[in-house]
C-alpha cells in the first residue's frame, strides 16, 4: 500500500510549510490524484487520520481529494 508513504510525505511537507509560516492550524489539505495512476483515493481517505496523528498543526485537518483526468497515454512501440 504505497498510498501511506506518499500521504505521510505530503502531510509532513504541509506541516513544515505551516510551521515555517507561523500557521497554527491547517483546516484542509487537497491532494490531486491522477485517474490513471495506481493510487486508490479511498486508501488516502482511510489513512489520513494515521498520517496526521502526531502533527499538532494538522490535528483537525480534513483531506480533500481531487481526481485529475488522465491524458490517455498510448505506447505504440517499445524499442530496446
């Protein structure tokens, strides 16, 4: 479940930016997830409370997820 690692890094970065800018509380965090990525948005939602557990600035934060449309990447030929 690679969502936890990505989410923890994102939450940590938001927390660091908030503290650097003397922000006492983050109300929400928006995470964009590509629809063609291998990430499962529901896992981000379920793991968010664990990811913010020890970060006081994120204590009451809410996670918002936005799905970003894919670009319909098509690989026609792979050469070696």
